[in-house]
């Protein structure tokens, strides 16, 4: 996993990539994190947007992943305006 992650789908894809890199099944991650396989599956697909943070961190710890807070680069005025207006 590398680069900033700013939405649930990207987080899920990164978790899936790390799990596959380790050669683990969703069930193995779930057991290590003390969560259900279904939770891991939903997390990987980005469907758990309201997931309890403690459970998310449990999965990340099971995969030996750390979270780092990064400052987002400031956008230009035009980019900011596009973000606001869509």
C-alpha cells in the first residue's frame, strides 16, 4: 500500500492488496482481527463506510499496516472551485 487514501473504496482496495500479498484469505484476516469474514469482505469492497473505527484498526493491525496522517496539498483556486461546484 502506498500513497494517500481518501475514501472507503481506496482503503478497501489497499486492504485487499495487502491481504493478497500476504497470501491470506479473508477468513484468516478476520480471525487475526477478531472480526467476521463478512466484515473484512465488506471493508475490502468499500461497503462499510460507517464501520466502527476500532474494528477497522483491528484489521489494519492484523495486516501489520500503520496509519499516517498526511497534509493534503492545497489546491489552486480553480481546483477548489471545481470541488465545491462539482
